């Protein structure tokens, strides 16, 4: 078949890779001049199947109120951007803040994320791809005894899902992240997920795009997507700034913008843009830098090691589609890297960046078929777009190819919101 992929971020490119491998004739269109220039550009640098969990969970509403009152808040609301869509999405998220919903949603996310991890392993065996990858795990860092106690809930789910983990004391954390010895008094313990990986998502997406081109995938960049045109229960074309484009199947991988595009044809998907920020810092003293990813549970900030850079990502801001890079939002992510890894990087030379994470209210992405026969979705991955990208791409390619996916499809499609 001919397949038209809308969106050239990591999710769109991984989808194109598997579609081309399945023998389809694939074209990707995107408004940017090249791939991975929006949300995929400056993310936290984690491939974290073990850390896959919904934001909605028991106790989150109360925590969110407390976060809003912190000086270095991991969660913020821009009041001027709150509208009916925002309130509707927040209401749906609140309904998922129960024990049962959290357990169901986390299990779905873990199923997809673990599958995606295996796809990463298989991909590296198939092709030579370099993206500054490291396979040294994620360390979730606890500053309080309560955080250690609260982690037991996550540990029970990890055990159910068969995910390898290590519960560590302070010395155990320092064994895996030696630079933390300088701030030993700030740490009471941690939860290590040794199966997690790190790397540069931007480099990964560009490298895989080159492999896609070798398979005949056509990239039409600098192409604005204006409308999806339907007749009856099928898509007949997509209107773009280059004219109408036709195909046999159409895949929407537009991240946060999927909601706006799909609403034009009456398809409602609860994907909302959650604004995040990152710093990319050149390393000046490797002995004072992390060796992999450290997730600070208190401030919800991830500090990740690249070859000669540190990527610091965090903060969740409800600001609709506002992509202004506000300097005051830098404080949270900058504080954490300075607090845990002082002297590791040159903070004055840091690149400050913001992007929109496409979040669903239950945390699980929306994959596969819709009520429109030849329209498919791969969107709503939140903070785990890169983590779930290969698994999502393979799953959707199988669905489009009318092949049974390798994993259970329960709860993955948009039908769960019907």
C-alpha cells in the first residue's frame, strides 16, 4: 500500500521505518525543515520502560496543589491559557487518579514500553546506528524516607510486570552514580531500573530517517498540513501547502497537534500539550557528572549523561499551545543539576529549550485503528515518546498491514475513550 505519515518526529519516523520494512510505499510530511525539530529535539534523553507510569494516580491531586505552592515547582498552570479544552482534559485526568485506574494504566504502559525496549535491542542488531546510547539504567533518587516508602507501590507493579529493579540505600546509589558522593547527605535511597537506556533522541531520529531513505521513504518537509479530507468512512486526501496528497492509508503522528487536526473531521482524541523544559550543558568535569540518568523524585527532573553533554529535563506546565521560552521556568531544572552534580557542566553555556509533550489523561498513547477505515493513529505518548517509539511504530505498522501485533491490543486504541 501507499501510506502517508503525518509528522516527522521520532514517532512518525519510527512508524515509517517499520511500514517500509513491511513493504509499503511510505511518504512523510511535516511543516519543519527537517525531522525531530519539535518535541523530539530536546527531551530528557531517556529510554525508560521501567519508569513508565501514568501521571494520574492516587494522591496526585493533593501533590499537585503542593507543587503549585513550591518555589521550584515541578508542576505549573499558566492561568491565561486555561480554556474549556484544558479543563476537560484535567477533569478526565482526575478520574484516572484511583488505585484501580493507576494499576490498569501502568500495566498498559509497561506492556508497550517493554516491547519497545526489545525493539531497540533488535534495531541495533539489525543496523549500525549511533545516538550516544548508554545502557546503564535509570536511578530514581529519593531525598526523603516517605519517598522510599511510597516507592513500594511502584515496586509491586514492577514485580507483577517482571521488570528488573534494585532498591538501594545511599551507598548503593553512589555505587552506580559516583559523583553523588559529593552530595551524600541529600540522599536517603533510590530505585534503580537497570534495563533503562539513555541517548540523544534528535540524533537517533535523524540516523533512523537516513535508514528510512535507504528503504525508499520519501520525506516532504516544509509542508504545512491543512486538512484531512474524508468521504463517508474513509480519508480521500490530505490538503497541504503543496496541494492535495492521496494514499491508501493515513497515519497521524502529530503529537500534541493531533487533537487540533483530528477535531476538524469530528474525531475527538484527549491529547493535550504539556509544556516541558530542558537544558543541554557541556561537560567540564566528567568525574562530577552523571554516568546515566538520575531522576530526582522531589523535583521531577531528569539529569542524563550524553558523551560530552548533560541533558536536564523537567517541569510540567499547563500552558495550552504556548511555546514561549520563559527564562523564569529555567530555575527548576537548573537547580537540580547544580544541586546534585555541582561542577560537572558549564551551566553558562547551556542551551535552554522548551517543547510540548502530547499527554493523554490516562498516560497510555493512542495507537492503531479509528472509526475511519483507512485512518490510523500513533500519538499521545507524553514524556515517553522516545521510550515507546519503536514499539508503537512496529505495533501500528502491523495494524496497518493487517497483521496480528506482537503484543495484546487491549486498551491501546482510541476506542477506550468511547
